[in-house]
């Protein structure tokens, strides 16, 4: 699941959503944009939407520590 190569625009959308969530200000527009982008990416790559969504959230919310 962590081997998914996400496009930059999808990563930025999820980062924006996570920032809004942490501020308690997630908008319907942001949430809808992320959901639509995740769904489209999953369809384009032939992957499960839930697997894509979980991997994307993990990457943004719980990033791997960078190697030294």
C-alpha cells in the first residue's frame, strides 16, 4: 500500500485537507475535492479507492522519518 506513487496535486489536496482538519475548519469544498481526486486516481490506476485513501492519509498524517 505504501508503494503508491501519488501525483503532486493529490498530495497537496490531502495536505490542505489535513491542515484544515487540524484547525477545525475543514470545508465541504476541500473534502469533496479530495474525495473526487482520490476516486479518480483509484479508477485511473485500477486500485481500490479505500486502499488509495488509506495510503494517502498515512503518507500525509504519519510520514516515515527521513533517513539520515
